[in-house]
C-alpha cells in the first residue's frame, strides 16, 4: 500500500497510507491473526522485526493492528512511528495477571490509569506525570464489553519492565528482588487490578502528544493463588475491535453536535 513518496518509518516500515486512524497494539505477533479474524477484511502492509501491521475494516470502520513485542521500549517505538504517519488512537490488546481475588481468569481488565513501573516513559517525562487512559477509549471499551457480554473490571494497572522480579514472581532458582513481593502486596492493597508491561508507556506517550489511548487485557494469571490458564483468548481482541467501531460512531456524533469531547449529554445509537 505504501509508495516511494511516503515517509516510511524505520522500524515499522509503514507509511501514511498504510494504517487507519485507530490501531490495536498486541504484543505477540501471533495475536494479530486472532484480532483480524474478527474483521470484515484485512491486508498485511508491513512485517519487520517484532512489528507486524495489518489494515482492514470492521463494520465499515477502518482499523489497523501492529504487534509491538514484549515491553514498553518497543511499544513506545510503535506509538512514535504510528503517530508520525497519522494514527490518533491506540488500544493495547493483551493478557495480564490479576492481583485481586474478585477477578477471575478469563475476565477483561480495562485500564483507566497505570502505575508507571516501567522506565521507558521516564525518558519522556518525570515519574510524577500520570499515565491516564483517554476517557472516550475507556467508554468505548466498556460499551463493547457490555454488548459482548464479557465480565470486565475497570481500574488501575501496574506496568513493569520485568515479568519475573518486577512483578514479584520467582526468578531462576527462586530468586526474588528485594522489592518484589513487597511491591506486589503494596499494589494489591491499594486496589491495583493487574500487572502487564506496556499500558503505562502507551498511555503516557499518547497524553504527551494529545492523542487517545487505552488498554484491554484478558486475565490469564491469578496471582492471588498463582494459577495460570489461557482462557478467553479472543475476548480482548473482540472488545477492542468493537470499541474501534463505537469510537468512530462517537466521533461522528461529536462532529454532528459540534462537541469537542464525548459526554453523557450526547445521544448515540450503538446498534
């Protein structure tokens, strides 16, 4: 889809005509196929390193997906280069581990804010700057989960740079960092819902650049009893895909009403 005159990005190898205004961001390249399985049509436009990008439509809404690999450093590269070619909305789609006993494996967690335990976003702004999901993205994700009938929870996520020590898991031969277990217990006690590795950087960069971002993850790990089970693999993908179409309708309604932001006073037919 790109031509020689497009400003093709160094890592993603996408140009301005390759992607929609909303891009879903899974970590795993294999999740791309699960995501596009929900779409009406899809075409791969680039594949380089951990970054695989596909663009298509769902319910007449343009939509793209780019895999980011594991962690915030590579996710931030994706946000930077996608923003450079015109992307306005980013939705992280992934899996996570819950640290709350009332959250079940297979449930969805929709992030409305994140604890910045990763180092990437501190390269951009001081660590007291909040990682906040855009309220329109959160609203669309909640509406999508409701329509699909999936159990979901909205709250604060903790994003870390380490799957093991940074999340209080045992490393090689049972190693634990000095902070590990204490951090897990502290975050659990202040009602943080889950651990994952990208949401805070994605939300922070989007806020800095005046763009929209959010995250929806399926719970695979219950850290309260150390149970791990892959269940509901497609739920986050379905929810984010439907949310993209709902965001498009929300934007259309805003334009018709002359409103800058979505709010409860605007009526919207979600059918």
